C-alpha cells in the first residue's frame, strides 16, 4: 500500500496532446486552462507524443488546509491571472495508466510534476499507526492536509 497526504486544494485534470498542455478542467467541469498555464509548478510541455492526462490538486504551500483550498479556488474563480506565488500543483494520478500507483507517481515526477510524499505499508495494521502519526503532526506536516489516502499499489490486486 501507498499512503499519501490528502491535500486540501482544488482537484484539477490536465490533458496534454503531443506534449503540449491542451486543456485543464476543474472538479466542477470548468475550463481553467488559461489559469493553470500561469502556475509555475505545472509543465507547459512534457516529453510525450500522444495524449496524456494527469489528475492532481492545486493548493497553496505553507497554509492551513482550509485556507490553502480557499486561496486556490479563489484564484480559479477570479478574473486575475496573477496567482499567489505559493500556489502550486501536485500530481497524484495518471488517468488510464497501466502502471501501478508507485510507477505512475515516479513517471509524473520524471515528466516534471511535483508528486506527493509517499509512505509505504505492507500490512493494513500499519495504517492506524500512520493515522496517529498524521494526527500528531509527525506525518505529512509540510502539506496542507485534511487526512491521508491509502492506495493499493498493485492493479492486479
């Protein structure tokens, strides 16, 4: 299993065609492409010759979770095209990938995306230990989180 921070921000899906950022859509279905192009942590081009889609979270670094989400969503709704310098994007999934979760994240990092911190667990009994560590601020403290996500790494499972 992989355990990752549940980042409190705005969910975004980004589509690249032949390596160029073509479209970005918010969770509510709004086209936010032009806004997303202003975020420094989002690659404008990647080394892929086909269609590639990635999901992630737009958030604000070094802010409390609810405030991080409020800043990110406020930017997406505003008419201003100058984002908060702390606003960034963290990729957490390749859409329609055949890779396992870990390989997918490593590939995203190779393409230039920021990925979430990852902790590995081999037994479900470890999850509560990680939950206690998160609650006490010892796990994922550098991220604006409102929890954490447990993913099964293998698609075969």
